[in-house]
C-alpha cells in the first residue's frame, strides 16, 4: 500500500477507470496528456480488478464522489425536490422524481428531518452534489429511499468503508446475536434499526468502539465488550 500527499501523481490505468475520493484527473495538453493526481494525503487503494481507485484517509469530512451511497437528512423542500444534508461542504439536491416508479402524480412526500439512503449521481467541485434513490442500471430502489425509524450513528469515513467490506467482522458478529437493519453511507453515517432499543444502542456503541477514531477494538475485544451490554 502506497502513501501519498496532495499533488502527487498516481499511476492508475484501466479501460473503465473510475476515480473515487482523493483523486482527480487533470489535462495539461489535451486528453492524451492527462494525468491523475491525489488531492488529499492518505493511502492509495484500488478494487480487485483495478477499475476503481481512491485515496483512503481517516477523516470525518466527506467529499462527494460519483456513485457512492450516502445517508442524508432532508433540510429543505425546494420546488419539485429537496435539499439534503450529507455532511459535505454543500448540501445536495434530490429530485422528487429520483425514486423508483416516481411520477409527477405519485412521488414520495418527504418532510424536513426525514432520512434517506441515496446514491451520488453528480459530484463536481463547481456544482452542488446531486442524489438519486434508485439504482442507475435497473431503476429499482435496490434498498435506496426513505429510512423510517431507526437511529443514525456518525463515525469516521474509514469505519464506513470497513463496514462495507464483506470481510469485516463487526456486522456479521452483531447479526449472529440478533436481527437488525443497517444502511451504511460513505459519508460517515450509518443508519441502524432493531426490534429493541437496547439492541440499537449496542450496535451504535460497537461501531463507535471499533472505529479507528474511537476505541479501535478488534474482534476479540468487541466480543468481550458485547457481553457487558444489556441486550
């Protein structure tokens, strides 16, 4: 794993290259002379097939990136859509029709304070980010949409990426103890819901304990910690 600083050139190449947080493609003398540089300090990461690259840095400040999933809160109704707080420098826009099967006569009626699980459909440094609550390929909700009930835990961006990794121990461990629902946003927010309030509190405390910005507990320590909670 390579650690870089802002402005450093990254040797990322792929036929269908997609750049994630911390990377930017710039052109000096046309497309053929373009290069990819880092915009933040951190570790260079890429997907298994090398098509997606990003900079891993343990931060709580979210910078929107295309196709990333986020947990947001409605802060304002705006014409036919909404303004959504996703924890970035600027609030995002969410069109009222950007939901599965939504029409002008049949679309969600979200109120200020409602939570949504959405995907970033536009991320540009000179424009406000835009969201959509369906899968761009299938136009089905695929889990995106309004999040009813539950509780939102705020954590580091690194913790969110860890939770989205199928190999990470925490969510499978909790799922072996009791059933629950979760929606992990790449923006440092995790929505959780369970049958009992004590279970919701337990999940939240375990996420905070495993967070590198918090306790940084590993599997063995989390198991001991779980046994001390009233669930």
